[in-house]
């Protein structure tokens, strides 16, 4: 009968109890405070890199818009010096052959540049990232006025 007792010790219920206790031990292991802090530090570094990249992109867009506006202003001034009858527009410069159709006529945000004539001065503006005319983020080729 002793052999019968040995066999009874290895019942399926006892095996499942051992599996359950091993599973519970693994479930309670969890993460340590150091591991959590490392993960948070990595996430913060990635977030900082993404923020930096977006700032650089905005700066590059503003620089590109100003460069394109100056190029259009140069072309428009040459045209305006010969044709004083009306203020040029981007489409009129293209149709007159003064501006190549491949020249960027829209700002980096997809809005067309606007040419304004003030006496002998020409000004080319972009409404900037927000697309609103007269806001603080507008990009203009006009000389800064005294007192501003």
C-alpha cells in the first residue's frame, strides 16, 4: 500500500496548484522603481527630440518663406519699374513671362504670396503658419517702420 500513497502524491490537483503558485510568483514580480524611472527617462528624451525637430521645422519654414518672398519681390520690382500702370500680381508676372512657372508662388503653408504696392515700394507678404492676415506671425519683405 505504500506504493499507492506515492502515486497519490502526484495527482493532477497537486500539479495545477504548483503551476498556479509559480504563475502568482511571476505575476507579483512586476517592475522595480529603477526600471520605471529608466523608461520615463527614455520617453522624456524621445519627447524632447521630437519637440526640437518641430521647432527646427518651423524655423526652416519661416526662413524659406522669407527667401521665396524676397525672390518674388525682386522680380516684381523689375516688372513694376517698367509698368507703373498697375501693381503686379503673381499670376500677372507669370503670364508676362517675368517669372518662371516653376518659381514657388505659395508659401510653405500652401497659401499664395501677396504683392502690395505702396507708392514706389513693393511688399511681398505671407500670412504665416496661421493663415491670418495682420497677425504677429506674418512674414513680410517690407522695411521695418520707425517706432516698431
